[in-house]
C-alpha cells in the first residue's frame, strides 16, 4: 500500500476521489509550509508559509500508478514529506507558478471548504 496525502479533487466526496479505490481513507490531516491556489476546477500547492488541509489515504500500487500518471501529466511533481503529526507520506506540488492563467489564492488551505463556499 502507498500512503498519499490528497488536498484537492481526490478528497472524499469530490470528483476524482473514486480513482483512489474503495476504503482508502485513513484520516483528515494537514501539511505545512505550502500555499494553495485555484486554477478553477482543481487546486495546486507551492512552497509557502501556509498550512494545507487534506486527507491521508492508503492506496494500492496500481491506483497510485494511475494517479501518478494523471498528476505528473498535469505538471505536478511528487514530493515525499510528512503530515503535521510526523506521518511519512507523499503528495503532489507545482514547482513553477502557472502562467497560462492567473491563479486565485485559497486562504486557509482547504480546497473542499473553498469549493463549498463558492456554490
């Protein structure tokens, strides 16, 4: 099993969550030293001075490979890090600010809450 921190469309109840597989949720958690931005239908994070809220999942290697292909194809880079409580995990970040459109900063680092407030 692969441990993956998700903060955007892969979170429980959002449109890409089924890609993780069934019964993968471990717990809500956070990572620090990142800022979150929105590109409309999905978020991205970059190094910064914020905290990102998300979920820890344990997924099969096959599902991980499929997600990795999707994320890296969209320009994300895989990072090995830790949640705030010290749990080792992996997650995806952008290293360079996208220039094809102006991203909106998501204050508070919670994509799911931000999306719900946009409705």
